[in-house]
């Protein structure tokens, strides 16, 4: 329900990125977000990093790669859903920045 509401809010108006930042993010406890995404969409973390503001950004995806969600957990412990979508695809790891020969 939490994720569905976000997806509807993000896709209802043209300009996905401007909408994502214009909408009030859905925030709650991290465990509640992870449990919801795991139970309803079979999503689990596949990547993470620390943002300049000290928050931990995580990308979650289903093992079937049918759905994905990006969440941000702030140092205070509050987790916000930033974006969600379908058809996640992992890219191969590059060992150098030169284009393929």
C-alpha cells in the first residue's frame, strides 16, 4: 500500500523526476519499509551508498527483477521512499572508463 501510493503519485503527473522531488516523500521506520517491500514485492537491498548529507541510500529489487525501490535512511533513523518502478536491470561492472573496443 505504501509503495503503491508512491508509484501512483509519481506516475500520475508528467515529468517523473520533477514529481519525485516535488512530492512529499513517504517516510517511516526503516524496518517497516523493508518489511513492506519484502512481503509485498519480494524486494531486498542490492546496492547502497552514503550520501553527502549522511543518509544511507539503498536500492532494493526483487529477485525476478520485476520491481525496484530507492530509499534514503537519514542519521536520525527515518527512512523515506524516494522512487519506485519496474524492470530493474543490473549493468555489468566496468574495469575502466574507456568505451568498449
